[in-house]
C-alpha cells in the first residue's frame, strides 16, 4: 500500500499536468503559459522530495521522495509537450 499510493497520486497529477499542458499548446498560448504547469509541478516535486528526504526520513519519507520523483518525470514530459511548437494530435 505504501508504494501504490504514490504511484496512483503521481499518475493522476501527471495526467492532469499533461492534459493542461497539451490544452495550452493546442490553444496557442505563449511559451511561458505552456510551460507553467511543468514549472509548478517541478517546484512541487522538489519540495516533496526535500521534505521526504530531510524532514521525515524513513518509509514515509521514501514514499514522498518517490512521489516527488514521479511528478518530476511527468513535468519533464510536460516541458517537452509545451516546448514543441507543432501540436501533436492524438
């Protein structure tokens, strides 16, 4: 259960981040607006990883670190989607 909760939470947040980034790029917003969901997600991922590694430690800190790592991966994918000028139709 301790591994399933961060995966599910990161997956739900990652899908929301990716859909928001894709929608912003589809509407033709500026580069900063397209990158905004990824920027906010990477800031949140760094904060979660820091709290899990420094403050909490142990198994609970490990789950927060895992959650931060997975959200960082989704934010990197969001950066790639937002940076792409040509929108990909799925």
